[in-house]
């Protein structure tokens, strides 16, 4: 069994939990944020959506420069509503799963770099990058989003118990 096969199964579970949480966001709570300079519900939800979009790039490219010298910096897509988040998430989910299927173990050992302005921020193996910056990072932001939604007055069961 390839590493990608195990990761595909795990990613499908992560996707289901994340989608369950995103589906609970009402439009009127998107701009809510806790006191201070913390991000909004919309920002965290959008970040969860865009994280899945990183999978193909990590697998099929050797690097990503989020602000290339002489080029345009990456800008997260604008959030216009909860239904748009879900639609984009569903599309990103399919693309991420399809990209991961059948990837050989040797590809997971290839190096991948994140850059900004031509400077390397970090380099790690592609498999490790997916584990840390897709799987773990998604869980981190799901936790933040869960807390924000509860702080904003929404009540719901644990996404781990569904």
C-alpha cells in the first residue's frame, strides 16, 4: 500500500469533519470575530477551504513563492457567503483527493519549498509537508473555528462524534 493511499483515506475523514463544521456557519456570523486583532469566522473558514487547494501544488510542484519578485503575491479568494465556501470546499476536496490518489512513495520523499520574495521560508519532504501543513494545519483551524462559532452563540455537537 502506498503512503498516498493511507493519506487519501485520512484526508477523506478530515474533509468530512471540516465540511460538517463549515456547513454550520450562517451568513450573518461570517464577519464575527473575538475581541482584539483576531481573524473573523470568514477568514478561518476560508483558510480551511484554501488549505485543501495546497495539495496539488505540494505534490506536483517543487516550490511555491507566495510573493514572487516581480510577480503578483498570492491573495486568498474573497468570501461572499457560506454557500460559496461550501461549493469551493467541495471542489477543492475533489481536486485534493484526486491529486493524492496513486502518488508513489518516492514522490513523498521529494523536497518542497515555500518561498516569499524568492527567499526560502522552509523546505521539507512533500509527505511531511502534507502531514504538517494540510492535515495538522486543518485540524488547528477547525479547532479555532469551532471555538469562534460557539463564542458567537452557535451550539452544535462535536464534529468528532458524528
